[in-house]
């Protein structure tokens, strides 16, 4: 199984993408945020800075990209001293999905120039604010995320454990409407149940149970949008115990009852 199959399943819908920001300094700085109302992606152009995210110190160097999730508390500072210059881009955005799918906290990109061009383009578009600039910003950020996914899967595709995880994930994608047992998925991947759950979370940034629910909900949304099926039929075809349990899970996941979706 190759990374292109995984990339074909990735989908992100932007509520908002704010103009890209560029910060270049040769003085000390430190800022603290309780939390942000938006997700953020930071790209280090040169130099280095450090972020403290949930009491974890993350050092960014040239070419590093950092994901900061909405609602996280963090602060940032340049730990190398005021005489060392640095520069970075940051873009704040919001999405309709609960999480950014299959995304890792820190990526050391292998195609620095490509990402530099994209972040520079995003900054220039936001600065000029020309015709349809908000739409174009979403397009640029989509391309950034796409290339990040390519970087991530290209680095993982040769790991044997990743290939085993893909077997289990593919089984969920195909058999989402059946009863799925975590122990059976672990057997399919060739790992113990505990190790399987750890590896699945490592590669897909979610638990196996949560991924199963997400796949089922996405199929349920498609069926709801058709206005053809009853809640009982949707529950049966998407692997839920009954329509009442389906409604409860849908409300929790999406934020509204399925009848109002």
C-alpha cells in the first residue's frame, strides 16, 4: 500500500484562514498565550526559537514546521540570545473538522525551498489583499498541508510497523459497517493489543476506536445529505447498534442531532 492511497482520504474544510504573518528579529523576545482561538502553523525561515507547549519544550530550527492546535496554551522565546537573528512565518486558521487529520506536531521538512515559496506566497497575498485574497489564502494553505502530508507519509511508508497499521486501517475503511473488535485488528496487524493501540495513535494521531467512529460518522453524513434513508437505516448501514446510539454519538461528534444536520 502506498502513501497516495492515504493522501486520497485526507480532507480538510477551512472556516477561516487569516493573512500569513512574518516575523524577523535580532533581539530577544518572549510571548505567552493562554490559548488561541485558531490552529496555527509556524515555519522557521532561519535561526531558531523555542516553544513551550503544554510543558514540553520544542526547539524550531531552519526548515522546521510546528503545528499548534486550537485551545492549547503555549509560549515562545528565542533561547539563543539577542545576538542571533531569526525569522519565521505563522498562519492562523480554523477548520470545520474536530481535528487536523493525520498530522504530527513537528515536521523537519526535506523540501525547504518549496515550503519557503509557499509561505512567502501566502504572506504576499495577505499583505496585498487583492481580489479574492481570502479564497487564495485557503488554496495556499491547502497546498502547504498537502505537501506536509506527503512529507509525513514518505517518511513512514518504509517502516514495517506502518505497513502493518495500514492493514488494520484499511480493514476499518472497508468493514466500518460490521462489528469491529480492537483485538481482531491487533491480530491483523501482528501486534499485541496495547502495542497496536500505541502504534495506531502514533501514525494516525487518533485512537483505533475514535477512527472507527469517525469513519462511520463520515459515511452517515453522506447518507443524511441524500435525504433518502431513515435514521434506523443509517445506523444499520454504518455500524451503529441502533438509531438512538447513533444519534447520541452524532450529536457528540458533530454538535447537532442528525435530524438537524
